[in-house]
């Protein structure tokens, strides 16, 4: 990009009387004129993902272009505060961790100069916008394009036709440049062409509890997969014509979870159409595809009914059956036992459905988990047979986050401190952060860090006052649990701990209690009954606590609405304590934990996901680890876990948990609280009581919170721990993750 010319042009731009939206579009469009995608080298990697949780692109793109500061100054001269663009909606074309990871990976691919091309869906509506009414979550449509979409270019001439048995739709690409050492492209497809097409790129994860809903999901997944495959083939043919011998040598395709797994039968279908035999097409597929697993939760492992597939994608269904036959053939040849054959089967007889994970596992050249422990668990529990026969296919790539967004952009104050201590290179070479370890005992550095934290906290609390209407004073420990609402993430356990703190405070049980605030942020899937109940319950607890003038100088809570990437940027910079308390074994990695760590929050959490690697790097003594380890949870799951017994040992907890049913709080007859109580004490048809082992860990969790509370009394001592976390977060850059993918999986560079 020619920065000088862009800045000259910007200086000439007339800003008079234009509102935020107009300015946003004009400045962005001007920048776009000077951005040019890099040449594609011979071998490229393609990243297929049903979600890209991009967040706000304006600041990030200007930052990557290296003009953010200059633009800010030019605007200031013209009387415009660059913060004005905070009005512009985030592009929330994703749900949570998986989608944000995809966005960080795109960012890092460009930053480190790897040819990485993203493929996704340009949803008309992103993840719903959240509000609370009387503490209940309400969902509003997220019309993110109402501000325009100046950072994308519609590529009319590169549209394709995607065919279903009962309809044809056009897939029109919108290209977003991803700026760094290279300029890569994130290509998002919009479905057009007839009145039903719009639905396919309508919303992210439409409800799939009806047959119609399931069909729509299949259509979305196939739409993404077929568009991407069509594009990769077309690019290839431009260079090589109809000679497909080099296809695998020149292309690597990463399947981000199972949603894009239809890309496998689709590639085979297309290659057959081009004249290849099924077997040579299969061989190519086996070299090209790689699969990232993101979860071991059984409800998230996709299966598609053969009946539904036959209805709208008969050819794809046939090819999946052929792959099933091939898998059985290879498995027999490789000596899989009959049980192993059943476990790895692509077609599952008992369900009359295809297992998308097994399809991916059979075809993938490499399969990876997203943190060390998770990669071990998938070998030990999920893909046991495949690992026994093909250990060479398994890799680990621990997740990472882009330090440019999550540190440089989110926390300019801490960035300035880093620049002063260790120089500027950490933006590009995050390992440089290690140098900060030389200063973590330095009193001046610690004291500057305390100032930075205080300032970020003040900014956040000021924003919260504006956005949520709750005033919280800054002299408090800020504990934060922000992430999607899910039972396994155990926000409910934090709620119990918070309520217990309140009761103990009321009873005068603490001599010295450092004032604290608990911050929650989370969206629940609209149809997830329990998650919605947990939101309501937390809001009820917060209402009680905040209104109590006897204790609210010591303890408060806030549940921020509309938690998204931009909110996350503010929260991770300000928090003192990062709550990462999932049931051991269930959080594949987490990436929120890394964002907090970089910004100098200590982790208060379980030995799960990347928390393990975080404390390994930063030291257990600088973090607060509690609760059952994976091995213990596995034992408890086998039998002998008796939640009511745990509860009865502690009358204090009994009192807390019973507030779900004893009338302390009301869910206004919705039945949420009773159902939550039953899920913990009786269980349900599909699970034993306290499925996520809250009662096992609750007391230990509480003790850990109190340890933080006591340690924080010595601010310098506590800040030194926090600084140690920043200094040792150097492994958690997504630049490192992407380089590992490039070496171990894509074999690029
Ligand atoms: C990072 C991030 C997540 C993932 O958080 P986890 O704690 O790893 O689950 C979810 N949502 C948003 C908006 C994020 O920025």
C-alpha cells in the first residue's frame, strides 16, 4: 500500500457535516483503493470455517496498514475523534471461540506471510444482539450491514452455481483483504438467485430441531464447501488446465471442525466430473484435507441423516457411501478389529446417518487438537482406533490469539510500557515478550503496570456505566468470566461462589475483604433452556447484591449485555482475574484465557485446555489453580460420584444452591430455576445429576477466590504475578500457531 498517497488523499477529504456511517464508508473505501492482494504462490493453504468472528475491522485494518496513528491525527485536525467509529457494528459472523480463532488465524497468516485463504459464509445477520428484560435474555437480529460493508469487494464475475436436487443458487463471493506482510483474502459467499436462496446465507446456525431446520443446516454447510472447492479448482485450472496431478502438491485444505466436511465428497465429485476415477480422486482428497477437532462434547459431533442427504444432495450421499466402503476396505487391510471398524465407520447403521467427524478422520492427512491436553484426549477417547493404527496422522497445535488486536489495539497503555521496556518488536516477534521477565521484579515497572491496569479498569467501568447503567467504583479486584454460556463452562458455579461470598460477608465472616466486582458476559444459544436459566439466575443474584448498601462497597456484580469482540477488547485489558473454570477435559483450549493472560490477568481456573500450558509457562505460583484434574473426572464419571452427598457435607453450599428453589429468587414461573436444581440433584433422562461436577469443585473454587482476595491486599505482590503472566504469554500468539500449521500440517515454507 502506498501509505503516503493514502494519507495525502485523506487530508484532502472533506469531512464537514458527515455522520459516523458516512465517514466510516468514505475513509474505508479510500484505504481499500490502495490495498492489493498479494500474488498466490504455488502452494497455498485454504481455511474453511462456518464462522469468522471478525469483530470491528476499521481500527484493525488501519493498524495493519500502519496508518492508524496518522489517520487518528489527521481526523483530529479536522475535528473528528477516531473513537467515533466505535458506533460501527462488529461483524459477528460467528459465535465464539471457534469463529474468533478463525479470524485470528487469518490475521496471523497475513502477518507472518503465509498464503492462507479463508472461506466462509456472508450471513445477512450475524450472531443475534443481546438485551436483558428483567434479567431474561432477549435476542434481536444483528443487521451488521446497515453501516455498509466497505472492507469487502463483491466479485460478481467469480460467482458460481451451487446445485441441490431441488434448487440452484448462486454463490457470490465478497472478498475481504487480510493485511500483513502479505495481503491474503477472506472470501465470504452470499447465496442469491431465487427467493429461497437468501435463507442459506441468512443466519448463522439456524435452529435445527425440525427437519426443515436440519435441511437448512445441510444446505449451508454444502454451500460453503462447494463454493470453496469450486474456487480452489478454478484457481488451479487457471495454471494447470485439466492436469490434476499437481493438485495435492499445490493445495492444502484445513477443515475447521466438521461443518465444512462436505468439502471432501464435493472435491471427489468434482474431480470425477472432470474425468478422474473415484480412486484417484479419493487419493487426492487424502492428501489435501486436514481436520481440526474443537470439542469432544458428543452433542457437537455432527451426524447427518442419509434420508435427508438423499433428498437434497443425492450425489454427495452416494459418494459418502463410497467413502464408507473405502474406509471399511482400508480398515480391514490395516487390521482394525470389528469393534474398531464400527467405531470409525462413516455410515452409522444404528442412526442411519453419516458421521462427519469419522469422515474427516478417515480422509484427513493430519488431525489436530487445539491444546496439548485436548490433543491427548482425542487420541485416548474420541479417535482411539484411528490413533492406534495411524498415530502419524495426529498433531497438536495449541491455539493462539493475535497480539496486534488483543494487546496493541486493546491496550495501547500496556503496549507503551512494553515498548519502553523491551522495544517494539513484539508486534511481529511475540517471543520478544520473554525479555519482560527481566523486569517483573522491578519496582518501577510494577508500579507503572499497576497504573496501566488502574487506567484500563477505569475506562471499562466508565464504559459499563454508559452501556449498562451500573456505576461501579474502580478500587476493586475485577474478576471476569466472559465467554459463551454453556453448562460445561460453569458460569453457574461462579454464580454459587458469588452468592456464598455475599452471605459470608453479610454474616461478617471476613476480617479483611478486598472490595471486588464479578463481571459476566455471555450469550446463550436462543433455544438453550438451561443456559438462559443461568443468565436469569446470575442477574437475580447481581440485583440482590448490588442493592445491598451494607455490602455493596465490598461486593458487586455486573452482567454486561451484548458481549462481543469489541467488548472483549475492553474487558481483557482491564481484568485482574481471568475465570476459566470449565470441567477438566471439556474446554478444548480456550482462547479467552490467552487474551487475559497477555494483558496481565492471573488465571483462576481448572487444569483444562490451554490453562495447563498457561500455568506451565507463567508458573503455578503466579496463578490460582483448583479443582479435579482430568483423571479424577474420568474416575468420577465411571461411578461413585454422589453430588447430594457433596452438598450435604457443606450446609453453607446447601443454602446457596437451594436459592434456586426456596423462593429467594424468582424466574417468574418460567421453570428455569427448578430445572437447574433438578439437573444438579436428580439429573435428567440423558445425564446423571451434576453432569459437570460443580459440587466436586465448588468449595475449592471458593477457597481460590479467597486466596486471590487475600493476596491482592499486597498490590505490588499481586501485580508482579500479573506481570509474570504478560511476560510469559509469548507462546500464545496465533503467529506461533499459524507457523506450526504451516510446518507440521500444510508444509508451506
Ligand atoms: C475470545 C472470544 C471468545 C472465546 O472465549 P473462550 O473463553 O475461549 O470461550 C468468545 N467470544 C468472543 C467475543 C471472544 O472474543
